[in-house]
């Protein structure tokens, strides 16, 4: 098969980083990389131009990495919870996908492309999972994802609410007994 030597203008997973000269199949270069502007043909002139641009590319890469690290630090405490319809055995009627995770992150104010969210498989059952978020070529973050059956979280929140109400009632009773004792001492 014919190969073409190209110069990458962007980082591509499993192929190379920005500014590298790599050989790829001609069809991949001709039909995808070149039309999208992701790569250029590795001619002497293009290689010299990239060498001149290399310093600005390195600065840009360092800035992108530091931004990604700052965003990762900001997102460390995030955990996502999804409530879906499920059967008795915990199997979901549907699934939780990377698109669902991207939408949940967007609702929290983080713009993450769904293609940068790595799930080993789509989530098809209730339980706890980890979703990898690739913020930069060198910066990834694991986000815990909890999937519960519909109605399950409501029951537990009602139990928590009842327990909180009982605690509050006990505090009110204690305060009123304490206040009554204070009034008796003052008389």
C-alpha cells in the first residue's frame, strides 16, 4: 500500500504530536488529514516553516497544558449521579453514554467534548463507575459516576429527610427544656 509522509499540525491520538513528520496511508492523508487542515505534506518548505513556528507552537502547547491542569484541579471534586429506569436486577432500560456525561458536565459549567470522555463500555447497569476525561494529551481526570434506579434516590432522600426532621425535633425539645430550666433559675 502506498504511504505519504505528512507533517502534523495538531495532536492526533495514536499517530503523533503537533510538528512531527509521520508516514500514513495515502487515502487517510488525502481524504481526512489534508482536507481538514490537520496535516500538510512534508515538503522541505513546509518542514522549514514548521521549524520557524516551533517556538510559538511549544508556547501554545505549554499554555494548553497548564490550562488543562488548572481545569483538572478545579474538577477534582466532581462526581456525577444519574437516575435511570431499571429492571429489578439493576439492568438499565437504555444506558448512560459519554454524551450524557458531557451534558451533565455542561450543566455544571464545564464544556467538555463528548469524544474526550472515555468509558470502557457504555454503562448499562446501576452502580458506581469511573469515566476518564481527557483534557489534554498529557492530562486526564477520573470522574466518579453513580447510576441509580428511578425512585431509589427518592426513597433514600425521604429517609434522610425524616432523620433530619427527628434531629431537629430533638433539638427543639432540648432547647425548650433548657430555656424552661433557665427561666426557673431566674425566678
